[in-house]
């Protein structure tokens, strides 16, 4: 058993076709077939049922695929990390979620370059979930995200919590109320936009807060079932903390689309406070009274390879926080110089 055989099997299993796997790997179909046959002979197990189109994995093949995929991913990660350790790049590749770009990230980068004029920075718009694989592959060196991750290759620190604000159409009856309560927002269509969900589910608990009769009458069956279903969608999780479920929701692809729908009067949403300068001609942003309705900002990087410029980036971040009067708890990554 060798890596060529294993990679051939993975390509065939992913493509469910020898011809598609050949295109993907650049090997001929006879070569792929030979490598797969050698692997099956070495193991004494049939992994692929060749009599179906598309090809099917046998029960043993499904088990082997699940286990060996994780091992090959780790081999690729270790190989990439070893190459980066031997020839470290002077460029600092930073991943970020769009909501962070509307906040203090531009100031942080400016502060970093002011103290390190020769530093090369490359910024990449990438979701919190995708940042984990990007760190492993070497596509980015560090990521600004909104969600905690539990991955044996990754370490992360919490930078701060940012308050959510409610975004309402300018014509909305609540648009001019300076302090909002979630219970008063429940009788609205809530626009959801997060592509990454919480790693830990929360269930709706009962609450002493009362909704009006109109809200009660418009509860949908999907919303009613939410009382027993686990909740991992971040905005619904915030409402669930207070035993509340919006009577209707719409899910869109990203935050900008969500704000576009709010501007068009199609609903409301919650966004980090740093976005309250977006579409202000059409959207009213108002404070929420709940102090724990916040969006965290995390920094994450690899456990075993910390880019030498990350300590400078973290220092610049804390300098900006001090200038802005933002409360934070200073932290360092393990193995950070």
C-alpha cells in the first residue's frame, strides 16, 4: 500500500468514474485501474463495485474512504507546514469575514504597516468555516472570524465581543426607537445570512415574555417545531436565549444581500455594530438593550506554525483598541515570538 494507490482510490471514489478520475489526476484509466487493483489485492478487500454506473463503493470501501481521507488530509497538512517552515514567506496572508472589514480591520492594517513599513500584507475575503482549511493549506497565515472552531490543527484567541444592532427599513414603525428589545422584534420577518453555524446547538426555552395575539396567530408550523429542534443558526440562537422565535424567516447568501432586503422593506436583521454605516439612507440601525447579544471576533492560526509577523499584527490590533477605548483582554498565541 502506498500513497499513489491511496490517492487513486480517493479520486475514483470522489468521481465515481474512472474517466473523470483520470481527468482529475492526469493519469490514464488503465493506470488508475491498476493502482486500485493493487490496493485491493494488498488489502484482500474489494473496495469498489465496478458493475454499477456510476461506480459504487462497497461497504468496506465506504469505511476505508472515510478513514483514509482524514489521514491523507493530515499528510497534506503536515507536508505543507513542513515546506513553509523550511522556506517561510515574508508576506502575511490574512483571511477575514466581510463584517470585520467594515469594522476596525482597515485601521489595524494601517497601524501594522505604520510600525512595519516593509511588511507585505495580502487580504483574502473568506468565511470563518473556510478559513480553517485555508490555514492548513497555507493559503492564509491567520484569520479574523466570527465563530469558535475546535480543530486539532488550529489555535484561536478571542479578541473582543461586538454588540449587535437591529437593522430596520426607514419606514418601519420601530425605526426611530433608540433602544430595542428582541421580544418587540419577533413579529417581523427575520433575514438570516450566516453561512457558518454555531458548533453547539441551543433549544428554545420557555419565557415569561408575552407576544401579542397577532404574533401568536401567525406562528408557522416550522417555527412551532423550533421549540424542540436544536438551534445552531446564530441569529435564531440569540432570540432563543430569550425564549423567542421570529414568526417568519428568510435565508440569503450573505450579509450584503440581507441588508439589501432590509433596505427594500422585506424584513429586519441583526448585524454587528460596525456595519451601521451601510445604506444609512434606507436603513435605520438601533441599539439592542440586551448586553449579551453580541458577535465575537476571533483570531485563529495553526498550532505548530505561527507566522513571525503575527505578533506585530496582534500588537497593532491592541493599539487600535486602546485608541478607540475598546475593552479587551490581551492574549498571545502559543509559540508566538
